[in-house]
């Protein structure tokens, strides 16, 4: 009877960790949390770039970077910082570049947020049509 109770207790422990879909040991979870914190510190202390919109996650030594940066150089640098962190086995760099400022997707011109059009508009004060410039 004691053997059955003991095996039931062990089975319960084993299934509780896998029921969350996380096969890591408690030590591995602690190590991954430490790696995540170190990568974030490395990104926050980078003297050239600011990485305010980068998220870091670690699972079994694999660091996943996600979020947004302004340039391909910044994306590359985040990967370098993560890879140089002790305990990192691999880096998955899923960072996306922010769209650059330029003409709107419609190709229409805007001045101070107002669309520039060459078509005349009706002015009710003068009862005439005048071009908008």
C-alpha cells in the first residue's frame, strides 16, 4: 500500500510540470530567468541604441527577441548583445523594423496633416469655387 501511495505522489508531481507544457527543471527555469534579466540589462545599458520596445524571453537557453527597432543595425546589435550573454545557447531574433517615415501608402501629399489636392472646392462665403493649394 505504501508503494502505491508513493508512486501516486510521484506521478502527480511529474504530471503537474508537464501539464503546463514546460518540461524544464526548477533549476533550468531559474537559469532562464537569469539569462533573460542579463540580456535585458545588456540591452538597457547599450550606449549607442535604446531598445525600449524589445521583449526578451528565454526557454532552455534559447533567447527569443521580439518587438520593434528603427534600423537593421539595431536589430543586428540586439542579437549580438543576446548572443554574448553567458548561458545563451541560441538567439531567435524576431525583431521587426518600424516603418520609416515617408509618403503615406496612398501616395498623396500632406501638409501639416491636411491632404493637398488640386481639385477646386466650393467656398460658401463667396459662392465661388477656388483651387486648394
